[in-house]
C-alpha cells in the first residue's frame, strides 16, 4: 500500500542475495554490540534487538540495530537512504527522535544502533480509520509538535506517515526513519542519485513531486494527508504508483472531509485543507502554527475552506490542470531555519485588569513593532484570569463565565489597533484567556505547549508592589527557555492615575 | 588526530595568525598547506617563513600558481596589475624564501589523501574546479579517496558515489560533516587570506580522523589592519577593499 517510489533498478525492494546481513545471527558480536533477536525484516533493512557487550548497571537504554540489506554485486546506490540516515541521525537531539548510539561504516559492516522506542507505530491505526475526532486532533497536535522540533533542527523529514510515527509512554510523538530526509547542514546525497520523485506516494507534497527537497512545509502537507485519512477513512489523493498519478495532486483537489464525514467540524476541515494546499505559501507556515490551531480551535478564523462540501468544478480543475502542465516550483533556495524564522509565534501576555494604560499602550506598541518586522508572524494575545487553587467549580458559574468573556472582550479591544494597523489576516491573530492560580506558571505552560518563539509582557511598575507581590515577568524571564521581552511604561506614564481611569494603580 | 587544511593564504598575516590560533584551539596537530602563500597581500615574507616553519615541523605543502609566478618573475603577457604585484612580492622575499617556494612540489599524497593546489588531472595547468563536471574529472584522475584543493576561494564540498553520481554542497561553518571513505570526496576549504564568498572571515577546514568528520571553519580576523598594510604598500586599492567585503 505504501510503496516507496525509487528507481526500480536500484533494487530497494529486493528480497534475496543480501550477503553480509545473512551472516548475522543471534549471539553475533558487531563492534561493542551483541545481537539478541531479529525484530523486523524490512524491504531495506533488518532490525535487531541488541545490547552493549560491556554494559554497566541496569540503567541502560533498550537498543536496536538497523542493518541495511545489501544485494551482492548490485548498484551501491541501493544503500543511499541508509547512508543518509547514518549521517543525519547523529545530528538530531531531543525527545522526538530515537537517541543515536553508534554506527558502523560501509567499509566493514554498516549499521546504526539507536534507542528502541517500544510499542507500535501509528500504522495499525489507519486500519481503524475513521477515528474519533478527539483522537485525530490529539494525534495531529502531538505529531505537529514533533515535526516542528525537527524543523528547528534544520531538518525536513520528507516521509511523514503513520508507519514512521511512534509514541513514548508519556504520549510524546517520536519520528523515525530519516532515509529520505534532508538536513540543511549536510550534503544531500539523494538530490543527485535518483531520477524519480522521492517519498511515499500518498503523502508526497506537490513540490516533492517536482523534485523540491528543501521545503519544511512539505511535511505539513504529509501531515494533512494523514489527518484527512484518520478523519475520513480515505486517502485524499489515493495511492498512485506513477509520476503521472502523483502529478494529479497539482490540480485535482481532494473531496472535502465534511462531505465524507458530516460530524467533522468546519474548523477541522479548514485545518486539513489548509495543510493540503498545492502552494506551500497557502499552507500553515510552520508546524507550530498548525499545532496552535489544533490545540485552540475556538480562536481560528474560518475561510471558505471550512464550508466547502464538494470538490472544485470542472472548469476550475481544468484551469489548474492547464497551469500545472510543465509547471516548475519557484526555485527559491530557502533553508529550513529561514522558513521558521519568517513565521514565528509571538505571544503577548497582557495583564488587562491590573496594568496601567501607559503600560498597555507601550506593550501594544512593542508588540506591533515585533510583529511588523515578520510578515509571517502569528500573534497570540494571552491574558490570565487568576483563580483560587481550590474551588475550581466556581469557574463554571455564571459569574465566572461572564468574567471570562469580559477579559476576552478587553483583550480583543487592546489588540484592535495592532490588527488594524498590520492587517493580520487568516488566523494570524488569536486570543486566549487562561484560568490559573499562578499567572507566571500559566504563561510559561502556554508558551511551551504552543512552541511560542517570543514572549512579550509588561513589568510591574511600582517597586513596593513588586516586593509585596513578586514579579511575574522576572519569574517568566528566569524560567522561560525562549526569548522574553519585558516592556516598561515610559517614565512618568505610571505616575498619572488620571491617564488610566478605572485601572488599578499598579503595573502588570 | 585532527588535521587543519589551509589554502590561498595570499600573504595575509592577520588572517593566517587567526586561523592558526583557532585551529590549535580546536586541537589541530597536523597541517596541510595547499598553496598560494603569496600574492595580493602585504606580508609575503612573514607568511613564507610561517609556512616554512610548519613544514620543518612535519606539515605538507604544495605549490600554487601565485607561488610559481613569484619564483619565475613577471612575464610580459601579464596584466599590469598582476606584474606589479608579482614584482613587488619578489622584492620582499630573500633568496632563501624564494628557494623554499621554488622547492614546493605540485602535489603530495598521504595515505588515501591527495593534496594539490588546483586539480588532480593537470596540477600545473591551474584549471579551476567550478562545476560538478570539473569535480568529477578531478576525482576520476586520482585513486585517492580524499582530494584537498585550493585555488578556488569559496569553500565547497563535492562527493562522488560508487555509481558515478556527483553532488556538491556549500558547507555551513562549524558543522562536522561525516565523510565516509566508500565515497570519493573533493574538499575545497576556501581561502584563508582572501575569502570571496561575501563573508570576510578567513576559511580553513579541519579533518578529524577519529570521528571521520570534516568541519569547515570561518575565523573573523583583523582585516582592517591587513587592508591598511596593503594600502600603505601602494599595492592596488582593490586588494585592500575586497578583504573588507569578502568579494
């Protein structure tokens, strides 16, 4: 079903004659690793459970060894994908990839030893599609978070699909198999080697079909294909096995998910169809922006995508087909990091209730300047409603609701000059009222969960109040693992209560 | 063992000092000097002495076209600016320094590594490697797994797979790149003394044999002083200004 498209002469799918692999058996020692049992026989590689020969203590990680199948006397290019993974995996860090342990080179015995991620990939869940909407959304947001983390490390995965996605016990998504990936800081060995588009048929982005290998937004297209499949039980573009079949996605749009699944909310259709846009510029610009919408759909701006119930008509499709004929993608050599830098998420933490007018103005001006410099930036305006640590059910009473709505209204009012001045279109501006006992904790958690790039917030002006109440901004600055800008009102601004009618006489 | 590869030093003392200091701090123990030690810059005698001292301690060096031109002296067919620089440079060097330059070999081999200033197919012809095709031609002219070349002032990394497919790559400074020996590699560290890719920082490359990785490095140096010396020596102004903008 998920046939890989490689030049057939390269023999990736070959089944026999792979010499060195066959000599390996349980008990064999390769460098410092002992082979325990063969876990998986794949078309391109075998997976062995291994342990370090001289392991110390029992704190050791469960390990696997991936060994490529090499067909005797064949074209050495069959193993380029393995070579690519061997180059890339050691460069990657963090919880969203298996930890790299060791590798062996092709002059002796090629292998990669890495952390074993327990459990199944997402692949079996495809058989259960359509899935419950909550699960689709959860999967989407976890995978988008993982994809963003890899993009931050200058990597485009280029083969995002359920069989390459696993989960840790705590739910963290882990991406595996970097055989088709491209790292901006390493030579792209695949770029020259093959004459067919590289990827997995159903998931390949239009630009991948056109041989573009450096656009991180390709991974968002693949993620959209996966979300579509989990939502509707069908593939948006089928499973073509020819280049001609692959090119159809350049001009034929998918059946809108809501016509296949009536209970799919309009916002989710908006998210999925936005991921599946042919032009990368019309998709989400970063996986973090996608994750933000999946986690907070109530704040999305819906477009005509959300309402579509049928495919585009013949004439529109014909027009697209005509323009797709021999179309070449814009040959812009962008780097992954540049794409991310162009599309940051800026979080404005606004203390609507307590900040002075002067501080609120200064904060607004600072945020405007920051967002202005990056046309791809998204602005999330956040305010925290302080609630008691106990008695959470007060929240749902009428008073709590109206307070929440009041905050939201005030927050939107605060941001109005920014959205007007910068013409923040299509989902570039969202509002979030958080309810939490600790303001700094809530802001930090929101920034982390939504992969915010830059926090902008005001500082309490009066030093006596800072002493009494502690400073929220200094707590955020101390604990945030991202950039924080702390804004202060210009001198004199805070001293004039008359300028801030109704506001409490202290800063945020 | 870490080996530092320096190329196209071009009589730039400030750049060479900074590169040597940086490479030593990175743990370089071996040195390979890929030619064009003189020409363009204002400190040919100092740079030649430095190269000679390193060679005495075991470094390997090859001859570049500028070194050859200075040894032979200017010829009537050259552009006036080139003749002027060559004659000026010759006048800065004593007999021993000129003898040293004259004694440099066109290429050197060390294990599976080849060192040559311009290319492997005709080292004395001084043809440039400007395309993948040129790189393939050079890689096919040698059995060596690793060819290190100067002559081109922009850092670049070419590779040739067993199937004859070639790739090229503009390296990111400071990132170790695995260079496994089942491919052939052509490594152009870029110029230490006169970078031309828009970045004025001096280039060199560091090969770490223990990890099988190659790291291209950029080292900022005092190009203002280097430029001021060029102006003070009445060498062509452009030779000074191009150090500032790296073109």
